[in-house]
C-alpha cells in the first residue's frame, strides 16, 4: 500500500469537505487513488453528510491558552461562517477547549486526531462535527501556534486577545530566574508587550538583527529603484537609500516601536527599565500575531437566493 501523506489527506478534504480521519480511511481503502477515494466516500454517503463542511468559513474567533506557570502557550484560529455563531457561547467554549487541546499537538492534523481531553471516547475532529451539527454552520480549525519554554529557561509565555477575538498575539519573554518570572512586574511587562504587538500590524520581527539578509536586500532594491533618486550621484543615492532602509527596518521590528503607553520611549527602553528594576537579562524571544480570516477569501452570498436554492432542492 502506498504511504498516505498528510498533504494528500488535506487535498481530499478540501475537495470533498469530509473530515480528515474519514479522508485518510478512504485513501487507505483505495491505495491512495484520489478519484477512487472520492467514489468510496460517495458510496458511503459521506460527501453528502459533509456538505455543510464545504461552506466557506471565514468568520470565527482567535483564542489562546496559557498553561501552568506560563511555560506553554497556544494561539488558535477557529473559523465559522457568521458572526452570529462566533458570538455563541458554545462556539466560544469550543475555541477555548481546542486551544487547551493544542498544547500537546504538533500541527492541525495531529490535533484533530487526538482523543478529546474532556471526553476520551471521541476525537477532536468528532467534537468539531458535533458542534457543526449543533450550531448549523461549517467550523474549521484553521491554524495554531504553540510556544514552549526551553528546558532550563526562565520566563513566561503570554497572550493578548483584542476586538472580541478578531486579533490575537502570543509572545515569549525570557528572563534570568523563575523568581523574576513569578513577579507581578514581569507579568505586567509580558502583557504590555503582547498588547504592543497587537497594536503594531506592520511589525514582523523582534529586532533588526532578526531580519533575514534577503529581506534587507529586497528593501534596498526597492529603494534604489525609486524615481526621485534618478539624477543623483551614486554616493549620494546610496546614503539616501541607507537612511530609508534603516527607517524601514525599524518599522518592521518590535523593539524599535514607540511604546503605546508612553510614546517618549521605545519598547527596547521599556525592557531596559525592567532589567534595571528586576536584574539580569530580559529578552523578547519570539511572537506571533493572528488576524481573523487574513488570507481567506470572504464569500459574499445572497441569503434569499440561498433559501430559494435549499427549498428547490427539497421539492
């Protein structure tokens, strides 16, 4: 039997709207043949049952989970079709439980196949299907990010969720000792840094030295080609370009941003203040920011036409 890769399973899921475990089973039963797997699912009436799962899910919530002592954290995006369902308490609970579940998962595929932590008799995928039936909309666990403090490292993983779950941040900040990590001052710093990241949509890196060389070269190429530099001598052009690049790179980095609570200092200055207060070294190690539905195509639909189509299908 040919090995069934996660990529092939995901492709079948996208084509049919059927759950991943059923797609994997269909591919195993048909030796990995995509067309035969689709036929197998049709024979089992699974595609019809999964019809709801093919509807565009571009609304939803971003949620987070922070584990004991802040050494592990998860940021997750779960999509549904409408804001009405996104505001439902059952959906909110589902998002929180999935975030907690993802603390022990490596990717979405492994997450969906795990036994559900609150009911070992079902998988997370089956839990999602139950909620699809209950809430009447397609629900997709789109993505998650997990941060875990390295062994022997002190610090905290923190999160911040903004605008009713439409923007979310996960951040890891390291420090010298567990005593510092447990202090209220350090916890407040982590929370404020997370809020800062949420407020800075153009920030992609912690500091300038984290920016890959190819990104720097790309920015340099853009600036060198600008029309306003055309008639300037090469040495003057390079000085102007370098100044513009330095400014652009700072715009992309967290540590160079004006602190949202005190515009007279940068985030780097804020961290240095806490180093002086708490001692040792403090480092913002990594972060991720999710914006709900980014990269997804919002599907516009005519409600009257949809109802008419459903009524016509039931004749």
